[in-house]
C-alpha cells in the first residue's frame, strides 16, 4: 500500500477517473441534484439543519437553532426538550411500528437472535426500571464494557432514557484502559458480560472487568450479561446477573425529558497525551446530525437492512450501528466475531443470508479480504446490496476498486466517509448521486464547510497539502471534553484561528474533492483505531526494565499502521529477544490487543527537542529512510 506523505508538500494526483451513479442508483437517491443541494445548504447551514431536525420528535421545539454566544462552546436547538432514546425507540412504538425488526444479531459460532422494536422497547424499559432501582439518576455515568450483542444497545438506550450518560469502552481494551476511563468519568455502575468468543477462543471479559473494578471505588454494582455461559467469579455484594435484574420489571418506564444540550454520552478517544479525552455529545444536535447523514449518505427509505461492521465501542458503532439505524426505524445487523470464520467468505455470507442493503465497513477489513482473493466475494452475488461504505482511514485506490468490483459488482457506489469521534457524524463524504473518485472522500456533506489551510488559516492552493479544518458548526459536534474544557479549547480551537482543527492532513484537487492523508499529530491509526503514541510509550515505561520509550507508526499492508518502539532499558538490564516478547506482552496488558507492536529496538538515547520532547518524526524518518526535514530544534 502506498504510504501517506504527511509533510505539507506537493501531491501528485493519480486517481482522477470519475465513477458515476447508475440510473437505478439515481432513481432511488434521496438527493438527486448534488451540486444544487450543496449550494443551497452552504448558503444557510442553520436553515438546513433546522429542516433536518423536523425529521425527529421534540417534546418541545427550540428557541434558537445555533447559539454562538459562548463560542467555541456552541449550543444547538436551545431550550428544546428532547431525548435521543425516545427517537431511537419509543417513537416507533408510538407510531405503530413495533412489529418492525430492529436488530438482527449473529455470532461467529452461528447463534442468532432477532429483536423487533416492540421487544427491544420492552426490554429497555425493564432495564431502565432496574437501573433506577439501583439508584441510577439523570447525569450519572454508567460504564459499559461489552461485546457486540443486543444487550449493549439495550444498555445504551436504557441509560439515555434515564438521562444518565453512558461511557462505552471497547471490549478489546485491557483492564488498565477500562480502569482509566471509569475513573475519569467517575462511573457508578459497570455493565459487562461473562465473555465473548473470538476466532473460537473464549475471551473472559468479566475477569478483565473485575481487575479494573478492584481499583475503582466509584463502581457500586457490576451488571453481568450472560453471553457465552462461561463460569465466572461472582462477588455476591457487587455483582448481579442482568437476566435476574430485569426478570420481574414492568415493561413500561418513564422517559426523562432532556434539554437538547444535555450530554447524552461520553466516549473516550486517544489524543497527544497518555490520557484519553472524554468526548461529550449532546442529545438534540447529535440526533439531528446522525439521522440526516445516515438517511442521505446511505439512501435510506425506511425498510433497509443495514450492516455496519464496526464495534459499538467506537463512535462508528454508536452512530451507525445503534442510534442512526434505530432513529431511521430500519434493521441493524450486529455481528459478534471475526470476518473470516469459519471461512474467508463469512462477511459475504451474512450479507446474503440477511439480504443486507447497505454494508458499511473499513479499509483494513477490505485489505484483509483482498488477501484471501476475489474468488470469495465473487462466489456470492449479493443482489440485495445497494450502497457500500468505508470509514476509519483513507481507503487506498486499490482497495477501493477491489471493493467496488468484487463486492459491489460495479453497481453499488462507495461512500468513503471521513469523520471523527469528535464530529459524531459523517463530515466529508459523497452522497450516492455524486461522481466518485477511488480514494477520495469527495466533498463535505451539505451544511459543512471544510477547508485545507496553512497554520495561519490561509487556504492552500489545490493539490497542496495542508491542515483539514471545519469552518462552521454542525449539530453533532463535540460539546466539550469531560471535566477538561481547557483541553477542548486547546486541542480543537487554538490551532487555527476561528476553525475546528481536525488533526488531519489533506489536500483538495482541482474539482474540490478532498483527499485525506492521515494524522498530523502523534496519534496512530491502527486498523482504523486511534491510539496515541504517548499512551503506548507510557505502557512501555510501566515495565520495570524500561526507562524511556519512543514509538512510531510504520506501514502495514493490512492494518495501515503498526507500532515500532525504541526502548531505553535501565542500567544493567540485559537486552534479549525474550525481553522484547515480554515488553510486547506488557503493552498488550496495559492497552489491549489493539496496540499491535511489530518491533522493539533497544537504544541508548532518543532524539529530543531542547525542551525534552521526543522527536518521533526523526525516529520515523530514519526508520523509513525519509528526508529528515527541519531538525533545528533537535538537541
Ligand atoms: C480519524 C478519526 C469516525 C470514524 C472512525 C474513526 C481517520 C476516519 C476516514 C476516512 C481518511 C479517515 C482520520 C480521523 N479517518 N475516517 N474516510 N478517510 N481518514 O474515528 O477514532 O475518532 O478517528 O480517523 O485520521 O481524524 P476516530
């Protein structure tokens, strides 16, 4: 795979061929006139979002669409009364759609379960009553550490119905990562499961959760969903089985009328320090942004089977497995397991079995499937598929074309959606009616004004690399960082004056298409997952033999990037291959399996600035034989 060039230099454009939508795609498109729609929204974005907000049910309408008086702490739909969970669930019951299928779940071993909206509603209410019984109130934080099972959706919706904030921690994270997130949010309750399966292997989630809970005084109860029937240690005082808790609860529960701006949830994401940031999203605006994007980007009419292969533990899962599909009243597919079990055509089999209309996945998965060969998807016609999606990292043109030809059979347009945990919703993305270019996320979604600028905020010419910024506001935007408004200001609003700083390098071509190239900061993107170099370094230093570590991302064919570490050992510690293995294990223990380390090198010193910061750029240039660039601050 061609590696992204993160320097702000001239970029050569190779992929200029345009792919146009077929007549069939166009006939079905919710938006037919692309340019006209973009222009109209650009003239008055607030009016555009106010119109989008009409798709939702408000307990009380807003006074003002956008309040900028305390910028950059923007407020949307002020003084409105609203609940995201009402719109994802209760609404469909009230409108007589309880019989519609909300969730189809399947796991690696072939177990399946289905939930209608009515069944989901009943169980959510039972859980709401149970949580209230345990003392969960509006404004509380509830940590969720669960596999991709229907109960994670139930848990999330239940929190929102009460007005409590959920904090979902991806089940691939280790106990240390879970502990840090529980502590930062001061969560009262932890919801987990006995375990999960991965590649047929049992993952004992409860045991990992217990490790974390031991060190978190704030957790009063641990609620355990029985998923894989593994025997787990049970603490009679603290632990309670989910099924016992909901058993005798009524199937109706009161919903909290929230202010539009009340926080709905917190979701942690990596940044440039070793401490992850708790990104806050608000009920009203988040709902408006997510619903409008899912409807337009994936052309929803209301009866689709939608499969987003992410995990609910990431923002992609929050917005496009749970809240987006449920707000749209369609059926969401949840698959718990790996994509190549028992054979490399599992994904295509699931698509055919459930007649999936929209498949939303990640470049890393596509590249992994490419490696198995096109014969696997080619064995499956997948006639139900209409639209494909990609998210998480730039999709290289080779992977784009493979996906387009072998999965979409040249009939399904690919929506390459650029966005972030912080943006809450798709930001730079085509619509099905747009002409596509392989490897470009095309143009900003209607109502979004994005640009590529230099450090001073000046637009750079077409074809030149620069910083990706958003120049206006959008309803699903981050509101603040939990307990850390200074970090919110510094990270997003102090880098380029008057604009939201995304932290990505990009360029626009002569047609105004955006080509995203990767992060500008010390954040790695491993298989579409964000992980900070500082977090990995601090995990290394937590080993008793290590004094200091510097890590960089190096290219990987499937995962885009993996970690190479440069480690300084304590005096007298002997370098050995065994120690390398042990250090890799240590990092995995602290951060979880997403921190994939390719190589560890023992060194005597690390390149640093005069102020003592590790110059990872220099490590990287040496490792990959790239030009060293400006080294004037190097000691
Ligand atoms: C970072 C955000 C919300 C998506 C899941 C990851 C990279 C994401 C794309 C894309 C190029 C992409 C960016 C972004 N990214 N989607 N379509 N093309 N890059 O969310 O963990 O908050 O990471 O992922 O670098 O800043 P996240």
